[in-house]
C-alpha cells in the first residue's frame, strides 16, 4: 500500500509540474515595456501630454498577441477612438517620420503585393474611458526583433487603407 501511495504522489507531482510548465512551453519570448509617451508635437497641447503607456507582446505557436494600455489621457479626448499601430522605427520626440511606416509582415517577408490589414499589421486602436484606453491585437506572425515603436494616431484605423491620421505620440519598444 505504501508503494502505491508513493507512486500516486509521484504521478500527481509529475502532472503538477507538467501543467505548470505548459504555459512556459506554449509561449515564446515576452516583451513588456512601460513609461511616458513621446509627443510628436511637444510645443502644442494635446491629449497625450503627460500620458504613459505599457506595451506587452507575447509570442505563441500561432503568432503573437499585443496589448497597449495608455493612462493619463486628457479629458478633452474622452470617448474618442484613436488608431495605434506597431511601426518599423523608434520614437523620436518631435519627429513622427522617425517611426517610419507600419510594421507589415508581408513587407518583411518580401511578399508582393503587400496586403494591408489587421492580419499583416498590429493594429491597437482604443477608445478613451476615464482617461485610459486599451487596445489588443492577435496576429498570425511574430514581428522580427529590433527597435520599433507603437504610434498613436489622431483617428481610428481605416480598415481598407490602414491609415489613421496624424501621428500624435509614441512609445519605443525593443526586443
């Protein structure tokens, strides 16, 4: 009886170890960064002055999942929806062009023509509620490692073109 009890405990312990190890095996590298947003128009008042953002990106067997959370958004932006996208370049305060264009998996893979949609780009649009906004995206690709940014735009993303108006603020991400 003692042997079978030890065997059951050993099997139970193995199962617990495998179950707790499964998430680590299921998900690849994880990125989390947070801090103040960089303003593309530092001399003009805007809804993201003094705001901060957190960006998380988790790789999985089927692609990646991204979450953008922005806090400290000005009251004038309450209820508005802003486009937000992963871009190819880093943030440079006062220089929206430094962030380059949207990160597009087709473009990085050399596909032609390049499709522009929410499966080839990471779109993180959010609506402001009580001075905060959260956008999420799950895509069937993993962005290449490098220094990139999440750019917040003035308008919601147009699903036909990927455009979202002027660049207002951004957060550099690197992995």
